[in-house]
C-alpha cells in the first residue's frame, strides 16, 4: 500500500511556522508583512483560490490588500495599480491571479511587478535566478512540491525524475529545483513520444499536465514517488462535480508514496505563498543581510 503524503498536515506546519515568524517580526518592532492580491474578472476557480489565500493570510497575521477588478478593466489600470503597490512600503508581496482576461498581456503585467515583491516568482528576474541557482523568490507550487518530496526523500542525487507538463508555473520551475538537488530530470509534455514508457523509468513522477487521471498504474514503477499537481473539475454521472488529479491514484498501490487530490499539493501552494510573503518582508527590512 502506498503512503499517502498528507499535504494538509504539512501545510499546517508551514503556516504555523509562518505565523510565528510574523509574530516575531512584530514583537521585534517590525511591521506586519503585507500582501496585495489583484483579481481581474470573475473566473470561478480564481475566486475560490484568491478567497483561500486571503483567509490564510489573515490567520497568519499577514495584512492582505484585496483588489477585485471588473473583467473589462483596461490593461493600463492594472499596470497603474501594480506601480502603486511597487511604491508602497507596506506592501511586501504582490500577486496577480492568473489567468487574466484575454485583452490583458499577462507577460507585461508580470514584468511590471518589482522582483523583490514578486511572491509568485514569475518575474523574469526571479525565473533567471531560479535557473542559475542564485536566490530570488521561487514559485509557490514548485516550492510546495519540494517540501512534499522532502517528507519522503532524503537524497535526490542521481534519481530519475519525470516531470509531466512544461508550464511556467509548475513544470519548468520544479525541474530547476530538482536539477539543483542533482536529480536527473526529464521534462515531458503533450508531444512526448511513448510517455508511459518514459514515466516507467522514473523514481519520482511530478504530474502537472492538467489532464484528469492521465497517469495510470502501469506508467508507474514499483516504489516510485508520485506527486499529483493536477486539479481537474469533472462531472459525475449524477451531475455532481468533484476534483480529481492527473493520476489514477487508486491504481498506484505499488508506489512508495503518492499525494492525494484534494489535500496534497493545493494546501502547500497557499502555505508557500505566505512563507514567500514573509521572506520578501524580511528581505525588505534594513536589518536584513
Ligand atoms: N493561477 C494558477 N496558479 C497560480 C499561481 O500559482 N499564482 C497565480 N498568481 N495565479 C495562478
């Protein structure tokens, strides 16, 4: 029977540590870390994610400034709001929830965020820092994936990792983090040939394809660790919707460990957003060296 890695419990530990960090900063005469969250439009999934992020901020003592803008907000207004937050010393982190409406150029918006406040780690400066292993802010979901993996793996050196999906949010950054640990990383995607055969060679699979139950039991080598980043909303025969991952977890008894959906990667992403905000706030302090 595969071990189920409890993302909720691990996220609770990260949140507890983050809340303690915030309390220590304030007790030391500092200000509370501040996170500005910008949501443009009313994508239902984004609304849920943003609501969760803000609720967790409050619990941890992080000040959250929420800006919900209508779907037809001009791009120039979004850029002006980012300029305002870049200049505001009470704001240590800025998050623009993706996806943005089609008339807004997401790359331009992300480029406008001060890299020191880019708690999502999507700015090209932070992407470059990650790929050169020179600090910066690291995207939250990949950070969460690494913490989940660290709970079952001590030494990554030489392990074969297959990452499924090459997105800027998960696939590419998680590959960089695993390379830093000296794993042998294969990044696969929709055009990869013989994907089940490639996956079967993996000691670790990170599935971030956004394809419900793509990874079947026969794709997974006995004893492999499987991290399921997928969050797919599916409708059952009775009309009820539920969330399922990219992995057919019920076929993975022969794995060493797997993450559930929900309750695996999802809670870790939010916890890491909060820890990134505290990190950005600490680095902005004149005492930071
Ligand atoms: N949309 C889906 N995932 C993310 C994320 O990690 N950050 C932001 N800002 N938007 C997202």
